[in-house]
C-alpha cells in the first residue's frame, strides 16, 4: 500500500475538524423539498451533483431499460451497440463503463469478471428510482466509483396489481405483471417483466460505393426478469429480501462491414439469480444495517460460424458466483462530528473455458473493504453554513494490489436561493478477471487504475427555475486499455492516462402544466501522456458535447404530452482523431403521449411513443447501427386499493 | 516471268508479314525503363471498423494520397481488413479479408477495375499471381486456397488444404500452403501446423510437409529451389521457441531449421532471407534479421529498427535495396511508412492509413 497526498489530506482534515460542528440535517432548512411533477429536482443540495429519476418519471418516459432512461442526464453518455439486446454501458464524464459503479440497493453490481454492467439488461419495470451521482465516490462504494455512481432502487411492494402490455416496432412485445400484498408488518411483491424484440430494424449503409437499406440481422432478443420481494418491519427491526431472476436469449450481432456482417450466428444466453437480504436493527433513523447478497450468473456464448475457434465454432460457458456482505454501523456522534463506519467483504469466483492456458479455468478474488466517513458543520453563521465531509477507505485484495482512497467535500449554503459545493477525491478500479486472465488478452501484470477528481458547483433556485452548474476535472492514470497487437488481436496493459474536464449545466423550469428540463454537458476528455502521439487528442467514442431538452405538458388531468430531444456531439473512432474517423453529431427526438384514468381504485393508462421521430440514421459505435424511427404502444391496467 | 515476279513479291510480302508477327524475342531489347518510384501501401485498418485503405506514395515528388482508393473511386471504401497485394501488369489485386473480396485496381489511376467476391467462410488473405490466367489466394477460415483468373477477374475454384490457411507460395505446378491452425485455437485439428503441397493441375493436395505449430508464412528463394516457412510459438506455451524452416522444393525434404525468436514479414531477396525478430511474448520487433542462407552455418545479422516504432511489416525496396518499414503506432490511428537504408537508418517518413502492412513498389 502506498500513501498518496490526497489520502493524507483527508486524514488531516478529519483530525483537525472543529469540535463545534452541527448535524448535516441543518441543510434541509434551506433547500426545502419542492413539490414538482418532474422530480429530477433535488430536495437538498448534495455534495456531488446528482440527477434522479423517480418511479413516476420512469413511467412517463418512453423507455424500457435503465440505459434509455439515463441518456441525456448531465454528464451521461450511453455507449450503445443498438437494438434491445445490444450491449449498453454508461460513460460518466468520458470515463469507461468500468469506472462507474452501478449500485443496486446498496450492493455493487459491477462484477469481477469484466467490471462493467450492461444497463440495457435492467428493465425500468423493476426500478423504483435511478440516481446518477457524478464525481468520485470511491470512499463510499469502493472499486469502480471513479467517475460517478448509478444508484438503483428496487421497486417497493405496493398493494394491488397491474398488468402492462407493450406492442412496438420491429416485433417488440412485452408484458409486465406487478402484484403486491400487504399483511400486517409484511409486504410482499412480485414483478415479472418479459420483453421480446425481433430487432430487424433497417438502416442505411454504404456498400461498394452505393447506399443500401439493410436490415439488422441476428438482433432478436428475449429478456425475462422477475423480482420477488418480502419486507418485514417491526419497531426496531426491519428485514428486506429481494430475489431477482433473469434469463435472456439474444443474438449478438457484430459490426456491419462492407461485404460482410460479423457474428450473424452468434448467440448469447444468460441466466442469473441475484438475492439481496437487508437487515436493519436499532434506531429507525440511525440503524445498524447488514446486507448480504449472493449472485449466480451463467453465460453461454455460441457462434457456429466462428471458424477461427474450430470446425464447430465457438462454445464458451462462464459461471460466476459472487457473495457480498456489507455492514453499516449507525452514525456515531463524536465531539460535534459524526462518523459513519462501514465494512464490506466480497468473494468472487469465475469458471470458464477461456482462462489461463495450462493453469485451469478458475479464478477467484477475496476483497475486504473498510470505510469511514466523518462530517459536520464547519461554520454556522445562522443564515449560512459551511458543511464538510471527509472519507477514507482501505481495500485489501487477494489477487491484486490493495487500494486506499479518500475524499473531502464541502457545501456552503445560505438562506438565499444559492448554494456552492466543492469536492475532491481519489478512487481506483482493480483489474477484472478478463483483464488478468482471459486467453490471449489478459495480463497478470496489470495494476489497478487510479483517479483523482475535483468538482465545483453552484446551485440556484428562483421561483419555478432551478439551475445547477458544475465544473469538474478528473485525471486517470494507469488506465487499463486493450491495445491492439495486430489488426485482429488485442491485449491489455496500463497504458492510459486520461484527463477529463468540463462543465455540466442542468436547468429546470416548471409550472403547473408545463415543465422544461434541459441539460448541457461540455467535456474535454483527452489522452494525457505527453510522450504519446495521441497526447491531447479526444478519447475515442467520447463526445465533447451532450445535450437534452425535455418538455412535458399536461392537458387536463388525464392527458400528458412529452417530447425529448437528445444531442450527441462529434466523436472519433481513431485515437489520432483523423477526420475520416469522425462520427457525425446526431440529434434524436422522441414523442410520447399518455392518457391515464383512475376510478375507484382501478387505473388505466395508454401511452403512445414515437421514438427517433425524424428517423435519424446513426451509430454510437462505428458500424453498429442504431434503430431509425420506431413506435411503441403501452397499455396499463391496474387495481390500486386504498387503505 | 511475270508470274514468277508476282510469286516473289508475294513471298517477300509474306516473309515480311510473318517476321512482323513472330516472337519479339528477336527484337532488340528496349532501353531499360526507369522505375516509376511509386509505392502503393496496403493499410489493414482496425478490426471491425471497415477502414482498410490504400496509400499512394510518389517518391519523386513526395506526394502522398492517404486514401488513394477512396479518392479515385468517388469515396468508396476498400472494406474491412486488407492484408495483401500482388501485381499483374498494370493491375493490382488487394485481398480484403473481412469483406471477403479481392479488389482489382489500375495502378496508374487507382480506379477499381473489378472485384472477386467470396462467400461462406472464405476470407482472402495472402495472394500470389502465377500467370496471366492463374492467381492463388489463401482463404483462411475457408481452410484452403482459391484459384482465380487475374485477367478475367473471376474465381475459378477452391481447394481445401487444412485449418486456417495463411501464407502461400507457388513454384512450377505446386502451391505451398501454410495451414496455421491459428496456433492454439485449432492446433488439435488434422493438418494443423503443416504445409500443404497442392498440385495445381489436379487441384489436389499431394502431400503435407510437417512444419511446426502455427506455421504462418512461406516464401521461395529467387531460383525457386528452396522454400522457407515461418512458424510461430503457441500462446499457451509462452516459453516455446519459434523459427524458420528450409525445405528442398524438389524433394520436399526439410533441410535446415533455425529456432529463435524471429519471423513475420518473411522475404527472400538477392540470396538472403529477411524477417523481423518479432517476439510474440512482447508483441514487438526491434530488428530486421538477415539470414545469408548461402552459408552452411547461418548467423543472422541484425539491422536495428528505429525506436518508438510498432513494426507491422516491411518490404524490401527494389529501388535502393533498403527497407520500407510499416509503423502501425497504436493500430487505431493513421500509421507511418519509414524508408530505411540497408543499415536501418531512417531516410524518409510518410503518412499512411491505419495499420500499414504490405506494399508494392514499382
């Protein structure tokens, strides 16, 4: 373990904190909750910029998965390979998907296998709220929370039942069943969501000098998700069990090339069982929490045409098992400061037939993490306050280098409608099993990635207008990147230094019937090794400019119209940013119209979605075309008994 | 008398006519044509990016056409992963592996003059022109070779030879085909790691020459009497050596074998064999090795490469006996062509497309 200046600074801040600090909740008196329809609005000012999508908003948006839902939020860019079954990962502030932690009910979803999460496989039907926090959170969430964190909450069991059916373009069919039952202190819920798409959307492609309209092949996908929930609450004890079952069968089409389409016979089958048991004991507002999670995941990749793997093609099976235990102690009040300790243990295993020649096909990792966060009010002048929080975390690994992280955050708030925040932190990401062991690709020599970031922001709230402006800089060293060793073979190494800096603007204006939400992100994400010829060049597939405007208009009590425009700026597929490798900026516009009625506990909602209404032809990743214009009809019928 | 004169005149006329139609072997040789000093560089592009290209370099003026094929063909793409080039007169044939095409272009204009399109698993890789009516190309995942007519620019037939064919060389009636087996991936299959000897008349494999794991390249000596093959180590056995084998083409017997960390871009030029000292364990080459195979005991001479270069291939420059070195940099950017002297000194540098790998100089 090595001590870094940032970590030392954090410890010093903790050690020298004044003893007269007050509780953090004093913030709430300034930024009271604002009753709005679009609850992207924060109730309080957070130390890091945060955007939230609550359940109500998720139901209104023309989206079916987390990837579609978060595109357009400040700092968010979803790297999308197209179609329902195509890989979709999140990039925050230009970082990679492995540098963003995805947390479900307090448990990190990023696997040791590859470090990333395909957020296109998480249906919004199972989600109560999505929060995207930008900035390092390594002290809280550990590995991978370098550029930010996507926090997901499972749907809460509700009394009643509902069925939602979906019909859409390109053979899309979906059915969601949601049943909840409350009995005394117990709440039970079952949500099942199945969706199928043929995925044969047309796209334009220049082949041998002429533009042709081609249909996407092998893009079909069948995704089945179910969540079983049981919550049990007594005066000083609470229990929550969530079991998520997932099964998917989908095509894994590759790049569309002149004269050939890659992986037209490649199939990916996945089965997953994920259970999270949460106990809370003690004071209801400040309990002990214990979270235990277990995950079993099996993946089978087949491609009968992958002749480079043999006459029968590829047939690769991977089985991952993960066990997690997290203990969060109650907040400790200590000489005016509060302390929040937390310990975690992760055990990950992976069995597969493409690992470590001659050394078996099994990999395992044991990780222990301990974190402590200290906070309080540094200065309280009555009409304004300066609130500080510092964190420190140590992670010990069985197979890779250990890591220390630290952070410090400050907020200055006043009774005037303005607040200021400043934070700095360090974070890390250990190499994944793939990066360490995958045949002809991994290297046991790779070290953990490191990041250092600073965020400064101001929040303004005047009447119906809310505005957040944040500036950031993030420096990543030892970035693990796949380096081509020839035109067709790649392997990993700690070759990357990346500097990301930029600004994010979020504006919301709302009155009773009309609301407008807009975000604008400008980021310069560049290679930062002065000795490399790519120094100062824009990181591939990272647009400098991202924007979103969403307008919602209510017509009477029952009808709501929604329009969303998403802009993705120019990005490059070559590291030298050769003009020929530029992918043009693109703007897509979605419309949605929802008619909802409710009578005597019965509810019904009919939603019509028109996606990519102006039929933009584009690709986020070169040669992986995105769907053009598409439609979707959603019908919900439900029963929601009142107490 | 008059008839005799007419007969003589006719005879003389016929003689003149026949003389004029006879082989030009009796003509005085034309003055040697100065080389055009032009190179066409094949840029592989990045896998799955559809950005293979051709770069044209005019050494006399220093002019570089980065995407010469696109510019000459109204922006048309060459395709995905180009790997080789061969000349027949004013026509160049470029294998575009992932796009499953052989693109034929006029080397004066860059314009496409035809295309051979493959189907199924056949992906053209290495190519050689045998005659005006026969060309041979390996089909890699097609596990064989394809015979094509370079004049008519059409496919003739395919011949199955073994798993994952890469290099090919033709002498006389025989094609020597490297069945690499893609190293570890298909090493257990029959004929992996062998050189198939194909009779081009019968279009049958006559025999298999044992080589070594992952045999990838084959070249012939200038007199066509010796065949040299490069085999690469297996990733599963990182400590294993690789090397070069020498065969007698007449008897098909192995004559010599040099086991060392070398190989890649195997070439024969003026009695010597040239190859990178490419080390697959570090994915890098620091030298071009020269083997004087006329000697009984061969000790390769190292010609150092410039530092900071990702050597993706080289060709010997017939204009001056130096080298044309292809620097792929990070394989995701436009590369460089470095003109080296015969001792490895950098003489000139030119831009080119992504991952340059082969070239023809004329």
